[in-house]
C-alpha cells in the first residue's frame, strides 16, 4: 500500500483553540483532496492510453464509501480493483515479458489491422500448431512456417499463393532487426520480390520482451495533486468548520 501524508498540525492548533469541529474539518479536507487525486489520475489515464472501454477503466479508479475519511478515521484509500490489475504493469513502465513460454508474438500490422487477435481467428498462434517437418523446419497450419533472422529473431511466414521459391529461405533469413522491428515485414528489394513472386507474407515476429509504451505513474500523479491542493482544501475546510460551529 502506498501512503501519502499531509501536514495537519497548523490546522489542528487553530481548530483546537477555536472549536470542537476538528474531526469534521479534517475528514472534509481529506475527502476533498482525495477527490482531487482521483480526478487527476483519471485524467492521466485518459491522456496516455487509447482506451477501447474508457468508462470501464476510468470508473475503476475510485474511492469506496467505506474507504473515505470520517470523524473517527483520518485516512482515505484510492484504489484500482482486481478487474483493472492490467494497469499495474504500466506503473513503472517495465518491459512486457511473456506470461507463459519464451516468446511474445508481435503481429504484423500489414496483416492484422487489429492487434487483438482472438482464438476464433485461424491465424491465432495457438491455432497454427507448429511441428517439425522431416527436414527439421517448423511448419504449421494455414501454410505457415517459421524461420530465424541472422540476429536470432523467429519469424512466422505464411504462403499465400504458390510454394516458396527455391533459394528464398536464405534471403528471408538475411532479414535483420532493422527490417522487421516495426512489424511491417520485408524491406529490401530481394525480400519484396520474394513476397511478390512466391506469395508469402510475414505474420508474426517473436521477441522475448517489448518496451511498455507509456508509464502510468499512479503514485506520482496522485501525490503531486494532493500536495498541490491540500493547503487550499484544509483552509476551506477550517473556514467551513468555524462557520458551522455552535
């Protein structure tokens, strides 16, 4: 649990001298400053992510009723529930690595316009069922096969017209990380010619890790917002408490 503490000493002295409204003022200020932090984090998420289900994600950053400050408990909890735990990996911006196995399958954007490839797609990795042929090459369903670049990156290639022309394997293996790092496929003249004449296309490149595109910075965002708004929030709460004091 991440804790953010604010200085309440000045307000406590003022209220202690003037009224018994101290618990009310503290809880009011803490809840309001927590609301500020919540809104700042929701805005942060909307600004750094392209959200397909914005409402679902944004509403997940919330303050439960039981987690709000009261006269008897001066603490507030802003939480991200388990249903939004996928945001955790973006907090520090750590590279994405495979959950299972050795490789991440990065789809070629020329082939897959949507990077979310469901199991119903015949080209989903688990539907290709790769096995070694008699010649030792990995071959799969949908006329696919696997080879490696000189740098050791596995590529999944699909034949889409006729069989791969003789001699094409060596040219395809000369593909470098620079050729395929964007997932866009062959870039040299020879490799493009193979695609035209042999009818092949790059489906996936397999990598051990990929950079996380953005950093969520949940803790930093909320901490900065709380520190920024706390002085005005506690001042307003003290004023309100003094006005309502009997």
